[in-house]
C-alpha cells in the first residue's frame, strides 16, 4: 500500500516537474524569438541608414562632377 502511494506521489511530482520544464522551454523559445526579431529590426535599420548615407554621397559626387564638367566616367 505504501509503495503505491509513493509511486503515485513520484508520478505526480514527475508530472509537475515536466510541466514546469516545458513552461521554461516555451518561455526560453519565446525570449529567443523576441531577441532574434529585435536583432533583425536593428540590422534592417542599420542597412537603411547605410543606404541613405550612400545615396547622399552619390548625389554629392554627381553634383561635384557636374560642377567640374566631368562626364561621369571615373
């Protein structure tokens, strides 16, 4: 009788531990996904900023070439 009780309690504890472990895993997965998403947004923002800077530089070069009468071939 005691053995069945102990086995039952062990089963309940195992079940609770498994539920807690699975909740931790799900929480970790969600956190990692949020971190990855944030990193992608930051990367996209850096790329947009770099592209904007390059376009600005290209416009400056084009203006200088027109000012000195260059034909655009470097």
